[in-house]
């Protein structure tokens, strides 16, 4: 589905917006998750270490392909597909960094 949506897609004007979505998903979301885990610990709630690890890794994963299907319903399928492509490519770097720090 992703490959079929990218065929014939004009990237002009869409790379920056898709890149912003990728940065939000791959960098901001794991940082916010780490912040929430830190704040929960500061209030005395102890989380299982496996739960903390799973939460951080889940937050660092790229966007799922089903997001493009949902975006097609509102006319943003091409942008979502491009964002998923960028997410997947950039996740090779960001996910390895998170795994190095967490595991």
C-alpha cells in the first residue's frame, strides 16, 4: 500500500511537512515518554523496569502503515505515506540510539 501510494507522488512542498511529522514521532514522542516516566517516578510511583523499557521502545518505533489508510479518509493519504517513508528511513538511526540507551 505504501509503495503504491508513492508512485507518481510529487514531493514538492510535502517533504518539510512530512519531515516535521517524522521528527515529532521519532524524537519528540520518545522524549515526552521519558519525561512522563521520570515525573511518575518523582511522585513515588515505581514502574516495572520492563514496562519502562517497553514504553520507550514503543514510543521510538516509526509510524504504522495503517496511518496512511486513516489519512486517505480525510484526503491526506499522500502526505501520510511520505511521512511513513521518512519515519521508516530515519528510524534506522533513532531506534538504534534508543535501544542503545535503554537496553
